[in-house]
């Protein structure tokens, strides 16, 4: 280990020394180790090196990237057109009356062409839920008139398409009906 570290250090100093035109001397010690130095002594002998070492390799040619013009980008976008998605609601029908005393209902939507992106339900102007398959199960919807739309999103959350805004009516039996019958 000591010899390899010593030789590595020597190699570096030898290369640096010859680059600057300094003389390099070799000393062989009694134990067999070899020392290279730039200081001459009685035991040292000068070392000469070839002007060019044999471990120099030719560099490979580097090709510079071709600049991309705005016309190339436009052509690339035209070559890969994005589909024209459309979102349609299959349930409930427009202006439908949903009758459920607990306020539970399901909204179903699909896209053409089919997409793997998520769907987002916006109801009464607020984002309510997100679904991977376009089906939304809702509970606790209050009685009255509600509007909703479904958006198809891409992986980054950008809207690809949206359904038309649609209205439904949640009908629930009055809580007063049972109290009037019991009197």
C-alpha cells in the first residue's frame, strides 16, 4: 500500500516537474523502494522522459446540438395533436328531480375519447370531489336546486374538457309530515 501511494505521488510530481522543465532524480534505497525527487544527491541519478507519454488519448469529436427554431417546435406540436376531449353526464338527466330523504345521489360522467385522467366535480360553484372513473357518490345533499359540472383533468391538473353546467333538484319529504299525522 505504501509503495503504491508513493508511486502515485511520484508519478504526479514527475509529470508536474517535467511540464515545468525541472529535472527529476531517481533514488533507490537499500530496502528496494524507489524515490523520485527534484533535489539532486550523491545517490540520485537523473531521469529523462519522452516528450510525449504513451498514455495520451485523442479526444473524441463532440457534435454540438442542432438549434431548435420556433418553426420546428410548432411543427412538432402539429405532428402530435392533442385529442379534442368532450365530457358528458349520463346521470342524472338535466333538470332531474332526485328523491332521497338522506340526500344521497350518484353523478356519472364519461369522456370521449377515453382518458386516464381524473374527473373533478364542481357543485354550486365549489369543487366537491375528484374521481378516477367519473363516478361521484354524494351524501347529505340538502333539498333544493343544485348546479354542477364535471371537468376532465390531465396529470398536471390542467382542465382538458368540461361538461355543460347542469341543474338537478333534490326532493326530500318534509320533517313536518310525521308530526302533523301524530296529532
